[in-house]
């Protein structure tokens, strides 16, 4: 009998949950609003209990998180600081639970079924309500001291061109503070999805993301950079990021992936919006 795995993509605005064995065999799915910890975790447990047996659960969570304890730690999400997410679900369902960042989970999903199937070293970055990055080195998910926090790298900030001070409560004008969805809305006065394709917001947004991609290319030397999240659903944004990344690197990295095939080097997820929940399922399968 095939094992049934649950994937939980725990996001700051919604929890995506799925049951099955992989992208071609999803037995049940649901999307739950992220409200209070008790209410949201309770709804997840109720969903899992209402369906067929679950042999293992994978959770990819917004963070920062403590991989050892299963807690969400210093998150700016109101009410969620020091929340025992993995432990609460493990105790309720009494099955093994794998716990990692939402972006590491999405990276694992893309490695199993998507844009990184042929790679051993790559990164996955989501640009949405927050900005976070995960990935693989030598075929293993990247952890280290805590876990990667690629959204909080510091970038050159041209205050004359962009006087916006940034929206990050910890760092102000880090990458997340300058380029996440809330920063776009606060800077321009409109939600990102309502801005027309020729709005100056997108050239500036591409500049910040290209600076970040250049930094990651130089420091981590990934074989591919995958950019996901709601902000990247703007079709005009990806070509601008690709072009500006190549211009910023200015021929320093001598690789045809950058000089000739930049459109294959910086890409969007093949799994689309399901990368996170499928990656969480892959975490469970790897237990």
C-alpha cells in the first residue's frame, strides 16, 4: 500500500495543505487563512484528521524558525513569535513530521519535480509578502548555523533615486524591506498587481532583484536561480531582472549560462504556486 504524505506550506497570509504522493496524485487540498496560531494550527489538524491516513507530514514554514525545536521564532508576524508549529501538529497526529523553511521546501519541490531536477547546486527565492531564499549545495538542502536568510542581505540604496526608507522592522532597507510586496505598496501607494507593466516601479524592482542575484551568483555560485512568489507573477519583471543581472556582473563571471543563456539561468518555478506545498510533501517523503 502506497504511503500517503501531507504537505503544509505555512505562509504569513495563508497555509496551503495537500495530501497524496506527489504532483500527479493529490488526494485533497485546502487553503487556510493565517490568523492566530491556535485557530490556524487547529484548522490544519482538522483538515488532516478528516481525510485518509497520513504516514508522514512535511512542513515548510515562514520564519525565522528553529529547525531543532520546530518553533517559529523572531517573526514579525503578529502573534506568531515563539510558536510551536511542528510540535503541535506532531502531537495531534502522532506521525513523523519534517520541518524546514518554506523556501527550502519549495527548493526541494523544484528539485524533485520542477526547474532544478538536473541540478545539485541552486537557490530558490520567493518574492511576496516577505523575501526568503533556500536551496541546495552538493545535493543537500542548505542549513548551516540557522538557515539561509537571503531576503535580509544589504544592497546599495540610491536614496536620490529611491527615497523610500524600507519596510523591514529589523533592518529597514534590506532586500526584503525594499522589494517585497508591502514595500511596493507603501512606496507607490498601490498594490503591486494593480501597477501597469510600464510603471517605473518595475524597473526599480528589477534593479534590486538583479543586485541580489548578482550577489548570490558571486557568493554561492548556483547553477540556477529560481525566483518565485506573487511579485514574480508580473510577466514583465523576469526579463528585466535577467538583463540587469548580466549588466551588473559585467562579464566578471565567465560562464555561458550568464553571458549566453541568462534566460535559462534566472527562471521562475516550474511548479508555480504549488512549489511550496509540493516541496513540503517531498520533505515528508524524505523522512
